[in-house]
């Protein structure tokens, strides 16, 4: 069954939900799932609606017809076909746990994305990527060639038509220009020890301080490095009995899980930028199901 979703952001006012639901009903659409949030601090309204076009309404027609309502209420909006897979470029360095986790989730259909390329500044995962029938690009980055390297990266993104870049433990800092150009379309993952434990071996630093929680944060990338709007976070509890290597292993697991959940929210159009924060709606029924298990 065809299913679309509509995402809306606009200044808060009376009548938004009524206008949207009336429009969909008049166009023969049946709402199957809906989530909304009215932010009193920013005076912004956010909404995501899943629906089925029972009378065969096309996305193009819905988009065009909705313009008059959107203009009258100052809406930013988009209609999406939920069956379409978002094109994604993954970037990785020498830690492969997130990359391998994403490759598996995509393989079984747990993430509705098409990985159109993997970019790395090392050759470590070339064989893994190529064996998955995904183009691999090794683009070395140094202080001297950084502008040229980023130009190569952006060429891959543009040539593949990628809509999202995922930094799956890519250990290079992106330029302000690239962050601005891809605003809201780059997702990063890192441990949640910041700002307490910076630099090399943060897990070792945490072990030496007896930290009892290991966490991970996935966020949209901005020029503020690891301080972009947060999409997803999680933690795992540990005790005094764990070793420093245990910290690392547990950290890998939570990083992979948190990154996957953040990507899931983005590609299902559940994540909205809201200034320095995000609004992330719950997943629609059935959106976590896989094409095949195991």
C-alpha cells in the first residue's frame, strides 16, 4: 500500500492541524499516524503526518495544491513517499564498528537507505565495502590538501545524489564551509564524555576516574564541532569491576546503536531542527520492521 508523509514547520497559531487534516481529507487521504509539537519558547510548531492516498493522489499534485495553505501560514513543508530509500554517503576512518553495523542493518532492510558510497581517509575497510557492492573512495586528508580533499568529497556527494552524509567515526574535522553547505544533512556520532574527557583515549580517562555511565551522542554537524543539535543519545551502566578495555567495547556497542537510531529518525523525516536543539517524533508503527530477520 502506498504511504506518504507530510512534514510541517511554521510559526505557532490556531487552526494549523484543522487546515492540514481538512486538506488531506478533501484529497482522499486517510491519516494513519500523526505527531505534533508546539514549542512555547521558540513559538514554532512542528508536525509529521503519515497517510495513505486512497483516491490515488500523487505527491506532485499534493505538493502543488498545499502551497496556498502553506503560504497563508508561513509553513516550510515537504511531502515524502515513505517507500523511497534515502541516498547516503558514509565516511569512516579506522574504527569500523559503526560502519559494519550500518552495512548489516541496510542489508536486512532495517534502515531504508541506499548507501551510494563510502569515503575514508584510510584503506582499512576497502574490501568490506567493495564486497558489499558499494563504491569505496579513499581520500587522504592533510593540512596541506584539506580544501582539495573536501572538494573531492563533495564531488562524490553531488555525483551520487546523496541526501545525507553519515560520519561513522570519521576522525577528521570538516570545514565551516562544508558544514554550512550540508547543514542539517550531516550526522555524527561520538562518546558522551565531552567536555570532561577530551583528546586521546577518552575511555581510558573515564576508567581512571571511575565513571559509572558510558554514553554516546549522535547529532547534526555544525561548525561547533561536537556541539551540534542532538538527535539521539543513550547510555550503558558499568561497575568498578570493568576494565579499561571493557569501557571501549561497551562504548562501541552504544555508539553503533545510537547512530543507527539517529539515522532512522532522519530518513523517516522524524527529526526537525529547532534552533540549537531538535524535535524528534516517535517512530510510526511498522517503521522498525526488517525485510528479513537474521
